[in-house]
């Protein structure tokens, strides 16, 4: 190498690296690496959520809302979802098996009660966590309320009893301990989005932080 | 002139130069970096590091910043994970004059400044000490020359769980900070120490330890907990059960950063 810029060509002297297996390389977004573990990332203590008091609410800009108890949610049509997930802290986990209720199902049930969608959504959790998403990222088979992972009830530190599951976006968008989806006419930054993270968070475009693409 | 809508600027990738690669413990080393154009940071923030191989293959990892915002070089303390892809490279290979690509600072939540006030309670497990050390270094720098009354307004306590005496990161520096500051306490607990000379705490952080060492919930401390996930889960849940406001307990859990 003849560059005189001390490696500013970008090559890290002596770095060999470990390539992902050929069969999985195309599943790894830029800057990510595969893990077989299931790491935990949360900003605060894990909230204790009792099933008898659990509820999920969908609300619209006019103030109407639909609300379901744990039993009511569990009685809805369930789907099995196998997806790769990608955390903004760089790990990706392939073929993670989830079960839950499609957001499409909840939106249709809410519409029967006069609750209508709006272009943006603020997901709100027990413990106060929030994250914002465009409605388009939650509907048409792209997102679920998941209560089961790898065949077992979702553990509290992973977001149990139930979390939002939006596998095509960085995983902070998949709000743990979900209790409300609020439809809004305008986009409003959630918890991490206020603290420097991207408003949309598409791992394939590496939208990690405020200002990325 | 009308104000243009604020378009957020991306956090730029920068080429840092390694000034020093020094040993902390058997498994950890600190890189001191010169980062041209570094915009400054808050104690508790991290950087993303990006490595590029000859064939263009790239990978990234996040590392907490160990240095105070007040100090000249940017310090990253890296724990070497034997089966890791990146940490053995950073620890074993990088030497003075090498270039390292990074961007930051990142994260606006797990941060503390003396302006936030006290009391400050920090609980660390293993290399989880790193962002908390940045807070203690910042506190020492910001309070240099402060009056006794100003120090007493931001008292700090650290409870630090390590496997053994030899694996305590920044051990001597922590002792030196305590020696010069009566408003700072550092408590060590060792979970796998087999030597007989250690007469201090010898167990994982638990309720009775926290009752004794953490500030009482009535004093409304700012709490930061950083370490492996099981340690953070246990400490944060115990503090909330003891009456601490969950909104004042900020956590950072270490996933693998190989």
C-alpha cells in the first residue's frame, strides 16, 4: 500500500476479520455480525407487568380507542413468524421464531369499533418507553404483538408479557412491554429517537442515528 | 432571512490515531486516541468502531468512552473476548501510530454531568465500569479546585463487582481518586477471589449490600448500572424494589461485543 494518509484509505492494518458463512452473508445488513445468543438492551429496570392487569390499546387522533385484555388478545387469530432480527448495537440473530397477533388483525378489530389509523404511530410501553414508526411499517403483514419466542413465553427482560415485533427495522422499534399503539397525524420522536437515534431505523440502509441517510 | 428547517447532520466517521495501547488488567487494555475534529462528548456515551479488511470486508462494534470530556485523548477500554472478531484485534494488534476508524459520540440517555447534581450512585460489573469511570473522571475534573461545600453537593459512591482482585479495572486510579476526595466512596466486591488476603465483600451485589452502600431512595440519587445482563437485571430490579424511582435508574447491559 502506498498511501501516505496513514491508512485513511480505510483499510485497518492487520485486520483479517471473520466472514459470515456464504449462505448467510446476504442476510447480514451493513455493520452487523451474527450472534446465536439473545442479548438484552434496555434503558432502565425491567417493569413488572401482571397479566390480570395487562391491556393493549389502539387509539386514534380523535381520541377514540379500542382496548383488549390479555385473554382477549390471546383469543385472537395467532400467527407464527420466523424472522431475522437486527439490533442497532450490531448483533443480528437469524431465524428467530415468534408467535403473536398481527397488527393487521388489531387494526381491523379496532376499525369495527370506530378507531381509525393515521400515518404515524407512537408505541408506548409499561415503564414509559416509547418509539415512533410510520404506520406503513406496521401493516400489511410486517408487524405483530408477540408473546412467545422460540416456543416459550416471552421473558420479562426480553419484553414479556408481550412486545411489538417489527423485524424489518432495528430492534429498538420492537417496543418491549407494549401497552398502546397511538395513531397520530404527525411523526413524534420516541425515547431513543429523542436521544440521538434514527426516526425510521432501516438496518439495510444503516439508519442507526439521527442524521444517517 | 428565514430559518431553514433543521436538517440533522450525520455523525461523521473519523480516522483516529492510536497514541497509546496500555494494559489495564490481564484481559483489558486501554487505547488512547487522537481524534481530529472530535466534537466532544458527555460521560457515559460510546463510539462505533469500524474495521475494514484488505478485501473491503467491514464490521462494526460499539465501545464505551472511558475518558472524561475534559481530557485530551479519547480513551476506550477494551475487554479481550477470546472468541471475538474485533476485540482481540484492538487489544493485540493495534499499536502507536495505527489508524482506527470511528464515529461518535453516541447515546444521549446513559450520561451524567456534575450539572445534573447528586448524589450519584454507580454500580458496575466487570468491564461495565468503563462508562461509569468516565463519569468519575469527569466529576474529578469538574470539581478540581471546588470548595468542600461544592463537593458535598455532588457526593458519589461506586459499588464495583469484579471476579478477582487482579481483574479490577482502574484499581489504582480509583484508590487515588478516593484518597483525594472525601465525598467519593468506592466499594469493591469480589465474586471469585480465592486468595485469603481480601477481607472485603465476597459475593454478587445483593439487597443487603445495596441497602448499606446505595443512597436511600429518599435522597433521590442519580443511579447508573452497567455490566453483564444478569447483574444489571438483578441490581436494577432490587433498587426499584427498595423504593428507588425507576425513572432515575439508568442501565446499560453488556451484550457480546466480540
